C-alpha cells in the first residue's frame, strides 16, 4: 500500500493561509487514525482535527472494521460530517 504522507502535512501548513479542518473516519483503514493521523496532528498543530468514529474512508457511517467490500455497498455521507463542517465554520 502506498504511504508517503511524511512531508505532506508540513508542506500544507507552510502554504496555508486559511483555517484548516481535518476530518478523519474512525473506521478508515486506508488512512488510519492510529497510523496516519499523528503526522497530521504534528504537521498541522493549528488545525482543527475531528475524528468521526463511525465513518469509513468515504465518511459512510457503519459499525465494526471497514473493509474493501464497503465500497460495493451504496451509502450516503454521514450527517455528522455536514454538522461538523457547519459547526466549524465561522
């Protein structure tokens, strides 16, 4: 699996001129909370970072571990994503 996130967060921070909101699906196995989110926290210390526990990589809510089979099941964006974004906006 491709993983070269190393400098991405730092480059993003150095070029950002706006507030930053990072959303993470808690069930996302492609960009995992335990493996990948710490780099974003370190690289974007001023960002608002929110983990939506039920969300997979597409922010479809579910229960249990997410798998590649989840992509074959039609779904809708978890309403918590919209609420989180609207609550975050000034």
